[in-house]
C-alpha cells in the first residue's frame, strides 16, 4: 500500500510544523523557540519575573544578549564602565540591569566594550546565530528581519520574553499565509527600501494583519541578504506577524564560516535540510499580491505612518479628497504634525537632518550605497549647509569593515558625522534625537509622531536617497545624482572587502549563572511547581465608563512615547499614556484630549472607531500604561497582532467588533453612558435597553483571563513534552544546540591571523 502523500505546504507551514511541541483543542500550539535575542529595554521585567519565581534560563546556549536602544553612539575611546559612560540615568539603569542579569542567569552577552556589540537584528545574522528553518524571537517588533534567512522570526512582549527564557517555548495561534511576488527589473535608483515602502503603500499598515508574508519573485531572488533583511525588517509595518524569504545559495554563501553557523559535516547536513525549505509548487496561500518591479521608483513617506508614501516625483496628498472620515481626519492630523500643505512637491521639502542607520539600513551594503551617492556628487562636495548628517553602523564589526573599505573617509570628508554602533536616532531613546520641528530624511523604519524626538518630523527613505538629501539639503530624486542603480553596491572607485575578515573572535560558551544551579549535563532543569501563583488579574465582567477615540492606526509610540520606556518596572506609567495628546508640547499644560476630560479621566473601557489599534512596537509598555490608567478593555475594529497578544498577557481584554458597531458604542460613550463587557458570555452590553454586541475570543486566552492563570506555570506542566521535543531536535538538527548543552559543541570558525588593512584611496 503506497504511503499517504502529504498535502503541499508553504515555507511557513513547514517551519511551523517542525516546531510544534503540543497542540490544544482550539488550535493554540506550543511551539519551540530555537533562537532568542535579548536587549536592555524589554528584558528587565522578564528577568525579574524569573528571579521572583526562582526559575533559571532554560537554554542559555540558544540566547544572545546585547545593548542597543539606549547606548550613546558617540566615541567610546574614553569608555571604562557603562556606569560612567552613559550620562542619562534611566538609560544607564537599563544597560546596567542587563549586564547584571546576563551574569546572574548565564547568558552570552555583547557589551559596550565588545566590538561585536550592535543592533540586536544586525548581530544575530552577522554572527551566524540566525539560521534557516529556525524560530527566532526578541522583545522587539523588527525581529521580522531574521525572516530573510527562511526563519520564522517575530517580535514578542516582555511577558513572552520571560516565557521563552523560562520554557524555550511560546503559545501561538497559527497565522495565515500571504505571498507577495515582485517580478521584473527594478529601475535606476530603486533599492530594497523603496520596494518595501511601495508594498506598504499598496496594502497599508494593516494589510498583513494575521498573516506571515513570504516574499517571492525574481526581484527578491536577485537581492543580497542585506537587501532581503531590509524588506523583512519592515514586514511588521505592514501589520504582518513575520516576513520570510526562502533560503537559497545567496543565503548559504552569506552564512558559511560565520562564527555560530555549523561547520564541516554539520554544515553539509544543514544545507541539505535548508534546501527543502521552500513553498511547494501547489501550496495554497490565503492571499497573494503580484507587483511589477517596473512600477516602483524611489519612494518617500509624507505623513506619520509608513503607509503614507508617494514617489519622490510626487506631491503631498490633499486630505479633502479622502472619502472615509476617520482616514481624512488622520491625514489632516499627519499634515499638521509634519508642517506640510497639500500638493507640495516632495522635492521642494528641505530637511534639517539626515540619519543613515537602524536595524533596517545600517549594514555594509547600505553604507556602500550611501557612499556611492556621496562620491557621485564630486570629490569636493560637502553636506548641504542647512543639514546635519550622521552615519551609524549597525555593529562594531560593520564599523570596522567600513573603515577598512575607506567608507568613513568618504563620509567624514563630505561632512557626515561617523558614529559608534547602536539604534541611535531610529527611536531616540539615546542622545541622538530630533528637536521639535526638525525634519529628517531617515533610513529607519517608522515615521510615527515623536518617534525620533518629541515634535520631530521623519521622512523614510533608502540610504541612497538619504545621502542625496544630505548633499542637496532637501528630499531629492537620487537618480539625478548617480548614473547607476544604488542597489548595485560595487563601484570602480570602491574596493570591497569580505565581511568574514572581521568575524575573528572565537565562539565561547555561555558563562555559568553566578547565583543559580547550572543546567545539568543531560540538559534537564529543576523547575518550580506548575501552580506558581499568577499576578494576572482575573477578567470576568468589567462595567464602567467608556472613552471614545476617533483615530485609526493608533501606534504604540502614540500610546506611550519612547521617553517612558526607560523603566525597570511594569507600573507607574499612568501619566505616560497618550502623553503627546494629553500635554501641550510647548507649555506642558493639559489639552482637551478625551482622557483629560471628566468623566473620561476615570474610564475603564476605550472605544476606538479607527482600525489597526496598537500597531508598531512589540513592547509591552503600551498595555501597561493603559492598565495603569485604569483601562481594562479596548474595543476596536481591528488590532495589531502583537499588541492584542500583549493585552491578554496582562489581564486586559481587546474586543474586535465591526466598525459600525464601534461607532455606535462610541456614541454611547460620548453621552457619558456606561458599557458592560462580559467575557464569560462574550458580549458587550449597552445602556438603555439597546441590543448587545457579541464578540469572540480565543478559547485558551479566554480561559486564562477568566481564571487569572499564569502562562508559564501552565506551560511547565508540559515539561515532559518539551524534553521529548528537545531530544528529537538534538538528533535531527544538532547544529542548533550550543556549547554546554548535552555535551554538544558548535565547531569554531577558523580564526583569521591576517589583520585587515585600510584601503588606499
């Protein structure tokens, strides 16, 4: 009898199926996490949770930590200690907390004195920690970057960071499959950044909600790994859970001989497996979009959402032409914030600052692309007199690489500020910030209000376009400056050096925990009782005043600005909620925003009439601030996936209702009437005998909320299943086990004895 033929599967299906530890009746799966990246902003509360519960980090060998968001990018020549170098107290506290936590729990760490330190989504691929076929998470929404390697990579909140540290698993509901294909030939001056901005402009910031996007077609096949990473990085800006590109020879060539990639026989075995990681020809996708590459030209944002894009040859749109009232109001708000008038030509907009960096565009190829534009402007060309321009490499390794290639000389000679590695002005949690009213051409990923500094105005562009803006003093079509496409990073004037020449450090084992029992030689851990008490408050029925909010695409930076993220606790964030809407940016006085007005300052429920509430970051601070204010439930037409999950991790209920019903509830709220949200019956009860509205919630999440259950405690009841999975994983994919785990060791890359020399120019 012939063996049954398995149905055709997508790339996402295959990786998902390979990582299932357990599946519940409602389809919620416990999946194993192969790679966990940790940074200083979203981890303090997670480590504190482990400490309070007496739990170890289950798999230190699969965990890698660095500091990036808070670190200054000024010269580190005088650096002796983090304590003395970082001036801002809260930033210093978060960085020092991570240093102490990695020592206490035994986690590999690239600190500020380590040249491998850098942006978390740069160092993972750079070191070969990111591998095809893996699941990869981090307390940062742009973890989607790692999907460029054929990895299922996504951002998580702090509660889930703690869950992964404790169990090496996550509870997840399988997403839908979406494929975006771009075929044809990209035109002159068009880069991967233009491609992803164009895609987001088509599908919107909620276009990928509930889905994992696979990028396919000849354009992505022709992209380098750096270009693929830039595209996958911004998948979250399209609302997707993750973005992926099937691994191929480009992927394998990039990873070969990197420090944490498999070596020798393990490499050959791994590549054989990786070659199977592609969507079957007959695989079904829930949605598909096809784009002709010839349609894309250099692209720039005009508003305060990544979907607010136009070609550089275009103009600022006129909100009066928009038909939807919420969309129209949002556009009017964006233009007011950006200081722009309708129909202004994009190329007439002057800039004050230029930022080239971030986890989107800080790799060596990005720097080469920008340098090529600078060279094209002429040997004596300087940054425009009205512009301050800065280059921030994504890691210390990239910085050294660029200096050996002489890129720093090109930039500094033209008047750019050449800086140390870090997130820098992408989100302005460090000293690199915009002042109120300053306009920036930025290679980062978000143009939210206040993202790069309170009152700062951001236009998202490619590195080539940013360099063009720096040299001309305004947003400029890069095609006017160069005669060859910037995505071709080589040039007759630029000698290229191999990245592997700079990956010379030997791989070492994670340090043993300083105050904990080390993991036993068989990989087992001593775990606390599964009934560990939970701090999550039960949610059964919440009755109270509802506050109406008529804004769409309410992002996490709007919910809680970045200056309030520098906390080591989950509480004390009440006054930070919607801070930029509740406070006048000039005087600091309270505005007429709804949550400042009585009786809404005591609201327990927030009713939002616009779609896609909670888009943006994976940080859990947004629901923490809502809870601190007293809001236990948010009702909206749709939510960003990560925000919705973060709410339920904290005893808070996100309710999805049709937009028309949300508008009716907002009318009730505007009359000062109470609403009643009943999770047990799954209905929203209205006042004055009006008909109730029904909603649906995941069975497991509903059960946890009703009973105030601890996810980690529940997962630890399945420890036998996790152990069994780990045994199979070690047998089938042994290259995923690190030093100190079941006697397994990662073969070390040969250490280069040749010192890179700076090129002559």
